[in-house]
């Protein structure tokens, strides 16, 4: 097994892995969403007057619609559809009237889901220069050969890897660095559970590792449940596929970079 994968498994099963991981992924729920007073006044009036179209139109202006329904996204993008689809309007409004104004307010002001906050956290951790290497913007990174981590947007990371490193992948990158003249590209994922979307995230990372065209060291910086010893699909992949893929926890990434 790749040394860095093995080290990550040991860390997760023998040390205070979650306590340390919180420094990378401090997934603290945000406070409640603020609702503009004037918008809420319009909602309250429409609710009391049972003005269905006005009620939905006003609620669709909020960041979070108070009920989950497959048709809401369409209405957000085309509010003229409210006038053409009275049965859909009636169906949604019936649920809203059953909820009452207090519950509508509560649902509309809920904090963002923790999983939706995870994406930028790895990048923020990198930007603290936690790994001990200088951060450079795209212009500076391209015009010299010094050790550095590319501090840029998703689009810029992708563009650099495609133009300079022959990266052919379609997925964005979370990490581009140059250490001792060697380029390193990688994806970072916090796999919070098994199945569904999390398995898809794992597959994305594996696809990067299998890329044979990129002129760079490829790494998958993965954290979470994949290091739990057991018969789950992710951990089985780590154990059974003993190829020299660089799969590792963010907590051993610094050590990995310094040995390049």
C-alpha cells in the first residue's frame, strides 16, 4: 500500500483524527439567514389576503424557499410561469397556508447546510500557509520556478494545469503546487458518509489519479469515512488496490510535500 495512504489510515484509527481534522474543515453551521423586513412584510400581507401568486412571487425572491418541492427551481427561473400554472400555484400555497407564517419564516431563515460549506474550507486552510510553502498568484507562479502553491480560482487552477501540465481532466482541481521543480496537482474531498454523492466524489478523485497525460504528481487529498477499517467500498479500494496512488489525508499532506 502507498505509504501515505497507510499513514493516513493509522492516523485516523490511532490518533485524534477528528480533532485535528477540524482545523482543516471547521464545519460550523452558519447563523440563520437574514430576511429583509420589506420582503417579509410583502409576504405577510399576501399570506393574510390569500393572494397566491403574490405570496409565491415574494417567497421566490428569498434565498431559501420554505418548502422543498421539485417545481420551485423552475419557478425561481421563470416567475411568469406562476400565471400560467394555477394548479401548481394552488398546490404549493395549500402547503404554505398549512404551515402558517411562523413556520414559513423559520424554514426560510434556516442556516446553510454544513455539506454545502465544505467545498471552500480546504482552500481557506491552504491560504493560511499551513503547509509551509509560499502562496503565489497565477502571474507570479508562471514566471518563476520557486517552490510555491498556486493561489488562484478554480478556473485558473484548471487553466494552468491544462496549458502547462497537459491536464486533460474535466473536473476542477483544488491544489496545484511546485516543489523542488516537480509539479503537484490534486483534488481535496471530505467524505462525510458512504453512498450516493459521496461515492461520486470518491470516483472523481480516483479518475484524477488514473490520468496518464498530466505531467505532474497527482494526489487525492481525502478525509473522512474512507479510513474507517471495514468492508465499505471506499476502504476496500484502499486496501485491495495496492497501486502507487497518492491517496492521503490533509493531515499528512505537509510531510508528503516536504519529501518530494
